[in-house]
C-alpha cells in the first residue's frame, strides 16, 4: 500500500517508533478498516427530498413514486429537470 495517513501521523507524532514493522502494521490496519469506513461514508451520503406527481422510471437514473422520494443530491439535480418533479416542501415532510 502507498504511504497513508497513519504512517504520516506516526512520523509526525512519534518519529522514534516509525519503523518498517510499525508501518507494516499500520498498513494492515488501514487495509482492514478502509472497507468499513467506506460503507459508513456511503451510508451518510446527503439525501434530498423531492416530490413527484407520478410514478416514473428513468434508465440510468432510477425510479420515483408519486409523492415524496429521498434521493442522492446528484440524482436530485437530474430529477428536478423533469416537469413532474420538484423539491419537497417542508410542510410535506412534517406530516
């Protein structure tokens, strides 16, 4: 694995322990933890509430149902170009 943030931290905070063995362990930790962190980050992707006046499927984008739909921001930007989709109103979300 290329240099990673763990090795940089070790070298900055405790250069006396920055040995190849410690760096190897740090690399193993990063390799083990990276997929878990990636899942958590993916789970926290910003969602936007949009309202569709009808059910609609769009190849390459996805599908919405009539009413409120929560979609990723990038997809919301695409959906909002459709005439039947708008941002959801606050009062609609509080129902």
